[in-house]
């Protein structure tokens, strides 16, 4: 960079740093080398991965663990198409993600040259909040600021900037470039009347519950949630992304994951008012099924997207406002009034959750596994995970079993595949989450299946090169477990096909990349391996042999079997 001119690559980096970006995830390519060079000069670290998909998932994991923008840098053509799954994940799960993609030179358009024949913006538009091609070097700071503003404004989500090679390499006069400015955006606040309407209804409720989702955690609403729960004496539940925002709630009011509400499905005592704060009807609410949300309960739905209010179920009140701002207003307003609490209701909630857990544990004791039961393995692991660590889950059976314990572990982040349900995201997500955790001294745990881990084995190299001390626990049942269970129920055990996996040793694969490997097949060896892994200051892989046959409660529910009548 001269005193009077600046390149497009340098403008990208200066705009990111002006926005407070401190980490970028990517994979090098010629079309984006100008940005890599500028990052090196500006000391902006690029955590280079082994695939663009890994880079995208790492940026997702970073954003979710740190509650801030994640940034991925990918090259043209295959670089952009390889990041489609992370973009789709981020769109469905409301993760703030900025993908900067190189592309063929504008001057070479329609010449059939390398990676210049794709309309990359058109490819990503259906799975982003906003996508734009930058046509002039001078526009880079302004458009990066706009992209970040869109990505980080609720409902949050992914954005893409396509920047052609000649736009990145061109030098322009500094005087011709407007400074990159990202103004503060005031979130949509509820009216005082709306807050009082909610509090009036809750004051009359006998059995209210609050359920929080990703917009609560993204908006950093943990303090407001804890204060509101305490003053209103309201039990608090969460979906996977909202769980970490509930851990300051008093123990007697902490309900854990939303699936715990199924403990009331056969009871005459059920919630009568349900406040959904940033939780959408769909996958995590059993699509509005009364097993989680009683049919006769009044639902108060708070979400920044109007399309989500009342989706699948009628609601008593819908508020199209910012979730964190509303929770803050509820916490402040409830402190100004006398709020008669139902002292018995929180106790009943805790008792019901304990009964649910006991039913699951009792079923495990009845089992006679040849190797470890997946619930037992998850329970052992949960005892070794420090509070405020990040837990990444990848693989259907893996996350279904571990989710039974997540409320008791209380991780800072509980990251699993959400609405897209794409397996194989774990290695990249865990790497990004660990980058976000480096300054805390805490570890990231990736709990994955043998099928899911196969998608990203090369990222063990990434963990080793960057010294990221992720502990990868592979629950190995030698199969695509959930799909094999589906085959058994749908077409019969005699029709199982292509859902078995071999006897690969994933601990040895990790060792080949330079990580520490452990192989365990009983409780004692697992305990020892976890202790050794926590004492090791680098990445580790613990392969655990687990049973295939046991079905977790939620899987039973999905195939139409009441998990508690089945025991």
C-alpha cells in the first residue's frame, strides 16, 4: 500500500478490521490472493482450513460460540459452491455469517476462462439474506459495511459478497474511497402496552413457562432472562441454540431443553401460558404438537420475523419485535409491580424433569450391551466437560443421546445441526468454536458419530497446524445409525441396505495427522482417556465403541412411539 493508493484486497481487510473482525476462516485460491496478502500485512489472522465447507462451518461455529459475526473467505467457482451447505445452515439457523467470495475478472466475463462462467450471486441468493457482486473497487468498504449490517440485524443470517479478481487487485486513490462505517442499529422495541399485556396474562397464569431460542442468545439476553425468571417465578426452557442463554436462571426455575416439556404430555397438569421468545414453530417444537405445547395453552410469540408469528399454531398474542430488547423490557417492567408467584409450579416442573431423566436411565440399566450404551458413554463424557465449555454435536443418534444430559452439563455453547440437518458439519464447527474459546482457556468438545466424522477427517490437520485443542469423541456404532433404525421400522430388518460401515480406526486416523488418539470400549478406559485428553494441550480423538440398537427418546417419538410408555 502506498501513501496515496490502496488495493481492493487492502480495502477488504481495512473494512473488516474497522467492523471489529479479529478472525477470518478460509482456504487460499488465486482469485482471493490479494485479500490473503493484505491480511498478512495487517496481521489479521486467517485460520486456513482443508476445505471451503470446513471454512464455512468454522465461521458458523465461531459466530455461534462467540455470539458475533463469523467471516469466511473462499475462492471462485468450486470455492463458492463448496460453501453452499454452511450458507444454508446459517440461513435456516439464523447465524450471522459473511462469506467473501472471489470470482472471475469482470474483464474476462463471457470468455469461457477459468471460474468465470458462473453467476455466483444467483446461486446463493435463495439461501442468504442478501448477496451482491462488487463492481468497483471504491465500493468495497461501503458494501462490506452494508453486508455486515444485514447479517447482524435480527433475524440474523448469512450474506455473500462476490468480489471479482480485477476489483480486488486494482489500486485506487484513497481520496476516492468513502470510509467504512457501520452505524448502530436500534432494535425494534415493544410498546409499553404490549409489555403490560404480557405481564397481565402471566399474572393470571397458574402454570406459565418461558421458552427461549437463538435470537435470545444471539442478542445476549442471558441477564434479562435470569432476572425475569426470578421476579416472575417462571420456569425457563430453551431450544438447542437458546440453551446457553438460560444458565444464569436460578436452579429451581431451570427447565433445560424444550424436550423436557414432554414430561407433561400424559399429565393433567400442563403449562397454561407459553411465552416463545425467538423460538420458531417447527422442528424444535414438535411442529406445535401438544406433546410439547398443550393445545389449550395461551401462546405469546415474540419474534423479529412476522412470518413466524402463529406459524402452525394459533397464538394468543404475537409481537414482531427484537427478542432480546423485549426480554429486557419484561425484566425491568416486572420489577415494578407485585407479581404473585405460584410456588408449587416450579417444583412440579423440576419433579417432572427428574422423572423423565429417571425413565431414560432406568431403560439403560435394563440393557445388556456388548459394548457401551450410548447414554452411558454420554453420561461419562458429561462429567468431564467443564461448565462454559462448548459442545458441538454431529450425527443424529449422537446428539439425541447427549441432549438428554446437556441441561446438566451447562455448556457455554451447545451447537448441533439444526433445521438443515446436515451431517458432517462438526469438525469445521468445532474448529471455529475453539478459535472463539482460545482466550478463555476452555476446551471445545466435538461429540460425533463414525458416519459424521468421515466428512471432515482432514480437518484433524487443521486442528494440529493451528494448535486448536479440540477433544473429538467418536461414538462408533459402525453404521449410519439413525437411517438404519429408519429402515428397520419402515421396511423391516431384512431390507437393511447400505447403512453399515466398516471397522475403521478413527483414533489412528487422527494420530496420522498428528493428534493424540485413544481407543476405548468400556467405562474405565473411557474415564482414563478423557482425563488424559484434558491433560494434553493439543487436539485429541477418543474413539468409543457404542451399541447401535438403543433408540433415544426423541427418535422413538419421531416414529410414533411414546418414549415413556415404551419403557
